[in-house]
C-alpha cells in the first residue's frame, strides 16, 4: 500500500509541476496581453506603406516598444515564446485567449465605426 501512495504522490507532483512554468518564463497571464499588443503592432507594421514609413527598423521598433510598455526584457520574452512553443498544450489556451481578446476588440471597433457612420 505504501508503495502505491509513493507512486501516486510522485505522479501528482509531476502533474502539478508540468502546469507551472520555469523561473524566468512569463506565465500565461503575463504573456497573453503582450501577445495581444504584438499582434496590434503587426497590424501597424502592415500599414507602414500607407503611412509612408519605410524605415528598416520599424518592425523591430514596434516589438521593442511593446516589450518596453510591459517592462519585459527581450530575452525573457523570446525564451518564453520558445518555452511555450515546446509545449503546445500550454500555448493553445494562451493563444485562444489572445484571439478572443483581439476578436472582442474588433467587434467593439466595428460597432464604434457603425455608430459614427450613423451620426454622419
């Protein structure tokens, strides 16, 4: 019986440890808003020619500005992305939340645009 308790305890410990992230890696709660902002920055980058911005460093500047906003070191962010990339079962819920937030933002933006068009 004791042998089974030890094995069960070991399995429980391993299961719990796989749910947490290692030290120096952003948690799901920390990385989600950063990824949302990164996607918004990519949208700005896609509009660079419309805005007549041709600077080669524009994309890098956008990414670094997002990291600066969240006071996150570039290395920590990159290591976090690498970590989540190795564990898709952890990354999928994060990315699902990012997509939910972006979709909500789009719906609100479209509603606001519709209201402004009606006022004109």
